[in-house]
């Protein structure tokens, strides 16, 4: 019987990322982002949390249609964004869905009700490791 990994997870907060309003959650100091414009999720960082190499992570992406996947290759790295539907399916398969559920299930239409990272810090609900 294998032991389940324990993750350090922050509350969700809103963020402005590359000109787009987003929701973000931190998992083991890695930011997982969902864009408000299309609800696409940064799957690259989910793979980083799970320490999946390119070969293993590409197996989860091979059946996703091009209109449900896009790549951002700026900042000398490649970020892969996938549709919310695919993100939910993949995170369930990888057994990390429950950890990311607050991010994946929060409606981007409620963005105005979500605190910023600084507001969480000010309220003592988020401690940064500076």
C-alpha cells in the first residue's frame, strides 16, 4: 500500500496575469492558474507539482483537440493551457482533482468576490515564504 502525498495548498485568489484576470491557487509553492477569459487551466504547472517529465505528461495531452489546448512560449519556457473540461478529467486521472477542486470549480464570473493574494496575506490567511 502506497502512502498518499500531502500537499501544501493555498486558498484561491485572483490575479492579473499577462493582461488577463485569473484565479490562482498555490500547491507546494507552484502556482496553478485558471484564466477568466476562457477558463483554460495551466496544466504545465500541475505536471510540475506531480514531477512528471515531458514524456509522461505528453501522454495526457495527446488526445486533446487543438481548440482545447494552446501553448504560450514566452519567457523562455512553454506553458500549456487546456480547457477546464480536460483539466478536470486529467486531474481526476492523476488523483490531484480534490486538491485543485477549489480552483477548478470556482466560477470565473465570481471573480469580484475572490480576494487578491495581498488581501489574503493582510487577513493572515496566506503566509508567504519570502
